[in-house]
C-alpha cells in the first residue's frame, strides 16, 4: 500500500509538473488548448492539443 505523501509526490512529479511546463512554456503557452492525461501500459501519458493542431504526446 502507498500512503498519502508518496502518492502526492508521484502526482506532483508525473502530472502537475509536466502540465505546468506545457501551460507556461510549451505548446499551450501562446494559443491555449486541451490537455488529456491518461494511463497506457501502466505509464502516465499527457497529450497536448493546441487549437487547430494534431495532438502531441508526452510520456510521463
């Protein structure tokens, strides 16, 4: 079992930080768009789609 603090650390490292990077400095920083967070093959996958563009996938 995993406690709340280790789980919070994983969420911070695998989800929050990559999302913040995309919003502040990545493809979404100028045009906005949609971010989708999913799990594929036990890995967190973050897909970024700006307005009128194909999705960009970033493994987590």
